[in-house]
C-alpha cells in the first residue's frame, strides 16, 4: 500500500510542473506614438523625402512583443502588414514610408510615393487577429507631425 501511495505522490509531483500556469500580468502593448505625415521641406518624391514620412511604433507594455501580423492603414486604404520584429518594453521602431533595408531602428513600407496626406488623414492600427487597437487622426497641416494617444 505504501508503494502505491508513493507512486501516486511521485506521479503528482511530476505532473504539476506540466500543468498550465496562470497568465502573467505582464503584456506587450505595441502602439503608434507619433506620425510624421509631412516630410520636412518640399515633397520632391525622392526616396529620401518619402522616408522622412514615418510612423513611430513603440512597445508601451511590460513584456516583449512581436510586430508579426499587425497592420497599419491610412484612410485611402494603403495597408502595410508587418513581419517578425520583436520590441522590448519601451523600445521603438520607425516605419518609414519609402524603401530601404530594415535595421534595428527602421522598417520600410516599400512605397514609391507618400502615404500620409498632409492636410488630413487617419492612421489605424490593427492586431494580428484584426481587432482595431488604435486610431490616430489629423485634420490640418499644423506641425507636420501628430502625437498619437494610446
């Protein structure tokens, strides 16, 4: 009988670590924090000018997050789906409108023309599941950039 109890206790001790643990309170929250919708100077159409238009994406959460599957859209229907890129808590990355090679600090939309309208536009940020997470809207030229509430 003692052997049977010992076997049951040993089996329970082995199985406990395999059971799902409660979810941690830490979570990633990747948000648009700023949009530079009007590139400085004249809109010349050069890649350099187009890349001066960007969205700053930041992990404002408390856990590491992955951009994979998130999408950003403008009011005209331009869509950019992001691939795998991890952001630690507090880390930001620029999503530049034009073309270039992705780096630790910049990703590229790949557009050959400006995405964001200078006079008015709306940026929307969607989760990988397609849920609307955030909207950032401007209605006048102003400073050429918009800080987004999150």
